[in-house]
């Protein structure tokens, strides 16, 4: 498929920052969390301890989210405990004066553990990165008195940030509950999706809706046995399940290009307002749903209105499946985790060899930078390496300008607090902006601890460029994991999840099919995210991502087709045709085989521009589209 002439080039995609909402509460918490430990160190004339407490506060801020304490505290704790362990490893190595070879070997081993842990998921990624970052810092930063106090002070600084975010009386109101806000945001995205039915904007609206549902799902605690959850949590879970049932019907309507009356599309917006108020009556208008998917939407909207009002309602979902206790262990020992651990270890080993051969004033800056650039869930390694170098240059220039004007400790403390306050926003906006904010903060912490001076700022640019070059060469260009090992496995996962959803709809899985659809759409979002990141890289990654883009869109549309077919089964009296089901399964198998064999499909599956005929099987048309895409 030829590239779209109007599409932006890869470098334009890479340079464009996003515009996330301004998280004022997180920013204020971050500023206070950094300022208080540093100020306490100044007043107690123990700035060496204050710097490590501030470092712990910064690491807690990097993992802080607007979410319930039951999720927020474990998220921060897992990351900061790994950070403290890394600091203990690093300071111990420095305290016993190990040789450069032994230090390099220890950091390489730590890097393998860090990389393997990082590949297990978002929390593992945060913990793994900070384990290596802190080990590198501890091996080179001047030790406090006593030397072992660095790790406990980091824990103290992080604990202060946790305490700042504990809920008060105001947080007990529904409007202040992050879960209520996430549910309201999901209903708003649902309303926009209904309003965009039958328009070219529908697919983008559905992607936003999927992201909002994912966020809400992550905020809800793991299901517990009946009677062990609070009434508020049970009600939130029921409202979430009702929203899932309603969005399944909307997905089918979106695929079929079948709009609904404006007064029906406004119902989710009124549901969002009621959720923010803590409940209330929402009236669903009387209309005449004339297709199975519209009937499914009508039933689901009325059930959602009942759950928001606090009434019992028949929701077409089963309880969420319990978590698999072996999942983390399996992922930690998986081939992907081991491969990523080896990738990080190789880069750290090369960096340690370089720093041992060419003594640098702050040798720990190289492995620290490698750890940041190789964090697996921050996007393209190529873009991070380039952005890190450019961001460091800008950050050093800002710091040098500030230090040339003043070296007053209180002023520098205020600037460090301001920089850390920017992190919650700039991290979501662009990785390069994150580096621009983080570099001055790190250099100012070194300045406050008497560990650096303005003359030593610019060598950090050389260190960063050196580390980025090592990552680009040994972790990107020469590493055997090419782009196809990132994009294509995601597509295989998405196709496998969609097949499980299809089997549930056409089989006997019953109401549990909704959770399989959730799993499928999360896998689809991961695949789309990987392709989107690939589009922002130079060839061959960008070209490969472009070749797989039609397949990603086709899988997303298949999810809508299966949802529409589920409505036809429930409300249209249709019976699954084994031949149609077999065609879709064979197409999914062929697409999966193509991804495993690194063969992007070359066919063109034209998207329909007219509503689907409800008399025709949704699954049959989906099979036609997939077969056209896979045609050679």
C-alpha cells in the first residue's frame, strides 16, 4: 500500500509533543515533596542527607498517579524499594572500593536483573529502571555520613510524597474519587463515540474510549470474594461492567456505520454528570431500535442508567477473571524478559568498559543515562537516545545560566522543586521535554551536595552523547532484535485475543465474552501503540510500521464486527454459520502466520462508507474484508 502523501514524515511525528491535561495536584505534590527534604537538610546543616531524601522524593514523583491509595501506594512502593536496593548496592560497592572491573561486572549483573524485570510490565519497568539508575548513582556519588544512610533517606523522601497524597476528607466525595472521575471520563468518551457513529471520526473516538476504559480498569482493585469489598467498590464495579456492556453495543454500531438519534447519543454524557454527583436518575428516551445492535445498545443504556441510580440491573457481563498468581513469575522468566535483560546488560558492560578506559569526572552518568534510554515502555529507543542528547544540551544550558546568576542554596532548592513539579506534565508530553526538566534538577542536586560546579556541567553533555551512542549502536543497530520483533508479536497477540473473543461469541462462553473482548481491545491498543511508535522512526522501522498499519486497522474493525455479530445472535435470532466462522478463523490464522514469518499483507481492504445491511451476517462481511487484505 503506498504511503499517504499527506501523512507527516517520521521526524515530524517524532518531534510533535502531545498536549496532556495539566495535573495540578500531582505537580503541587511533587514540588512540596522535593522542597521539604532539601529545606530540612539545609536547616539541619546535613544537605548530604537532604539530597538523597530529595532523590527518593523525585523517584516517588516519577511513579505517582491520581489513583486510589490501594493502587497508588503499591505502585510507588515497588519502584522506590527497587531504587533503594539499587542505591544500597551502589554505595556498598563504592564503600569497599571495588576495582573498575568488579564494579563493571556488578553493574552488568544488576543491569540484567533490571532489564528482565523491566520487560514484565509497567510496574516492573519502573522498578527495573530505578534499580539500575540508583545502583549507578550510588557507585559514584559522594557517600553521606554514615555511608549506609543513602538508601534509608531515599525511602524517607519517598514516604513523604506518599503521605502528601493520602486522601483527606475532601477525597471521600464522589467527585474527588479518581475512580469516579475515570468512570465519568469513560462515559463522556462513550458519548462522543455515539455522536461520531457513521462518520470518519468514529474510529478515533473508539480508540479514545478504549483508552478510558483501560484507565478505569487499572484503577479498580482486583476482584475479591463476595462480601469482602466495600459497598462503594461493589457499586463502582457494577457501573463499570454496565459501561462495558454498553460500549460493546456501540462498537458494533460503529463497525456497521449505523448512527443513533442525537437524544440517545446524549445519554452517556448525562450518565457522566450523574457519576460525578455520586448518583442520580438518568432517563433513556423512548426510541425505536430497528437493528440488533441498536436493540443491544438500548438494553445496555437502560441497565447503565439503573446502576448509576443505585438500582440492581441485569448486566450482560460475568465477574472479571481472577488474576493468575504465576503470571509475574512466568513473564520474568520468559524469553522476552531474558532477551531484554541481555540487551541492557550488554549496553552497561560496554559503557563500563568505556568509562574504565577513559576516566570521566562523573562515570555514573553513562550507565544512568543508558538505564533511562532503555526503559521499555517509553517509546522508541532511537527517539529516546536522540531526544536524551538534545534535551541534555538544553538542560545543561539552562542550568549553567542559572548557576552563573546565583549559587544560593535556597534559590537552587526552589528551582529544583520547580523542575520536579514539571515532571508529571512533561513526561506525558514528550520524552525530550522530560529530559529538559530532569537534567537541571539532577545537576542542581549535585551542586547542592557540593558534588559539582558550573565548569563540570558541560561534560555531562559528552557523557549523555556517549551513553546514547552506546545504546544506538549496541542496543539498537547491532542488537539482533529488529523492529519486526517489536511490532509483529503485538499483532500476533491481538489476533490470538480476537480469536478467543470470536470463539466465545460463537460458542458457549456466555457472558464471559465481554472480558475476552476487553482483553482483545487491550491487545489491539498495544499493537496500535507499537505501530504508532514505529511510524515515528526512520526506515526500516517506519516503513515496516507503515506496512502493518492496514492489518492493525483490519483487526480493530474485526473486533467491531464480532461485537455486531454478538448482537445479531442475541437480538436478531441469527444462528452462527460454521462456514463463516471458519473463514474468519482461517483469515486470523493466516494473518498470524504472516506476522510470525515477517510478511506484511499487501492487499487492500476498502472500508465501507454506507451502513451495513442488518439482514446480512456481520461475520460474513468481516471475512470478506480480511480475505481482501490477505489477497496476494
